[in-house]
């Protein structure tokens, strides 16, 4: 076989993956093998001097499938490993094989690498440097922290607020909550890196109450004031006590697998929590789950697990959070709530009083409700008449004339083909019209 030519087993592997809509090259397979991610083919001796042949194993097909599914052109392979590790912790779908586990050394290296280059880690390091520096350096930290947090995602709105806006697009959305969360995140970052005394009791409790709503923080606020008067408040959070990178370094494969399971549970429950805001049908079991989650004070954390566990850059933060015993205990408790509901024989996705039961009927009801909202929104735009039930006929909405478009300068709306010189003249004329130089 000529050098560089793929082996028969690799040719078979590439064909098997193509049948699964996963496209890889022979060079990719060799690169993954060189990194220790893809098993090498076993060889079988043919005997009688006929040499040996490589044999494709089903495990190799499973590993190459998940690698090919998460690989992206130009993406560092460590992001691919993190995405693979996150998927390996999910339950296998019916009719599909479970995703094999990636090699632990590669997982650990990828997670530590991702945390080192993350904005959150750089912010913690900047806070530690500021804690040992002058007031000017500390002011610079707060300025940079505000800029970084201002760019990030502050978390979703409360599901009830989302549902109200979905049902009534004219409903107002409180933008102040977003700002309060961002201020709370900056205060909490400063406290974890420079100590509780840096922000003071009032700011710290306010930040916790903002990021963990649902709990009664009155007693904690009173204790914080007492600790400040007694000079003991610094001990609440020691400077540098929270070390995400250190947690990743110290975690072994068992601890990380447990954190992954906890993150998966929280992301699933957080998804159910958020779907209420997207018009998902409600029932007593779902309402109880939402109430318990909000009473725990971790509703926002569970909701944020949803986007974190989707993107590899977020997975590392979700896993680090779930290495904390408090978050792991929350996931275990919520999982027991789900098990309790399952023991009743009534699933979460059911319609009380409906003639048809089961997840399929539940989803059909949800889709039907979203269609009604879509028809209503379309009717608002097109001026279609509302029927006696307050819903709109989709066919009538589709037959409605399109909304009138904004009138543009005549030079910009011509449909005929132009020469390059004509187009240049047209573009200059449009620009002058926008600037008010011509009519």
C-alpha cells in the first residue's frame, strides 16, 4: 500500500460515517489517532505468508462518529474533546448506542486549558492582583469587571415574565433586573477574589439575593451587619478561597463524572423551567417542580445550565460549578423529586383532563398553542379579523396581503439590472438622499 493511502479499514470507516451524515477525512483520522483519541485498528494475520489486514471495530466507529460530529474547521481539538465528554454523560436515545467515554487525560487537559483561557479566570486573576495593589489598580479592576460582565449573558428573564410577553407582545419587560444581575456578578467576583470585606455585607447580601432569588435573606443580612460590627466579616469569604482552576486540577475522573451528571440533571430541569416561559402546557407536577426550584434559590443557576451545557466553552464552567458540594446536593435533591414523580406512574409531560395522554399529545398541544400565538401575531401585523374564539385561522392569515413596506428613494428600488457605473452612481445618490443632500 502506497504511503499516505488510507487503509481498507479507514476506507470502510469513512464510508460508515458518511452513511451517518458525518464527513471526515483520512488525515483527520490519523490526527485523532496521534492524539490518542481514536483507537488504532487491530490487525489480523491471514496466515501462509499472506500478511495481515486491519479490522474495523465497532468501538472505533462510535468514537469516530462523536469526534466527527463535534469537530469544526479551525476549532482547537480540545473544544471537541469537551463537547465529546459532555455528550458521553447524557442518556442514550432509543435505538442509539451510548457515546463512549473519551480518555481522561485528554479531558482533564482540555478542561484546564479552557478554564485558563476563559474570561472568568482572567477576571479572578485580575481581582487577586488588584487585592495586592493600590486603590487605582482596584478601581481599574472594577472598570474592567463591569466591561466584561456587561458583554456576557446575565441570565434569562423569569419564566412567568417570558410567558406574559409571549402571550402579549405589548407587555413591558423589566430591564432593571438585567442590570442588577450584572452588578451582583461584579460584587460576587470581587468578594471571592479579594475577600468579603472588599464589598461589605450589604453589597454581598444584595448580590446573593439578586443571583439567588426565592430565599429570605433577612437573617443573613442581619448576621452580616453583626459580623461587620464585630470585625469578623472578612472571614465569611476569605480572599482567594474560590479557585475554579484549582478545583479542576484536584478533581479526578470520578468526581468529574459526578459533576457532569449533576450538570446534566440541572440543565434538564432548568430546561423545563425555561420552557414554561415559552408557552409549554402546565400541570401540577411541573408547577410543583418550578416552585421547589425557586424556593431553593438556585432557579437562576439551573436556568443558566441550559446554555452552558450546549456550548463547549460553557461546559467547563458548568462542571466547575457542580464540583461544589452545594450545587451537587441540589442536583441530587431535584433528581429525587423527579424519581418521586415517576413513582406515581404519571409523567411530567401530561395534560390534566385531556382525552389523550402521553408526551406526544402534550407536544401537540404545545405546538398548537404556539401556532395560535403565531396566527395572532400575524393578524396583528396584517389586520386580519379575529374569529369568535379569539384565535385566528392560519389559512386566512396566509391569504392576507403582506404588510406595506417602508417607501424608499426611487433610485434605490429599481428592479432593472445596472452596469457597474450605474450602480456606483445609484449608491452615491442613495447615500446623498439618506444624508438629506438631495430630495
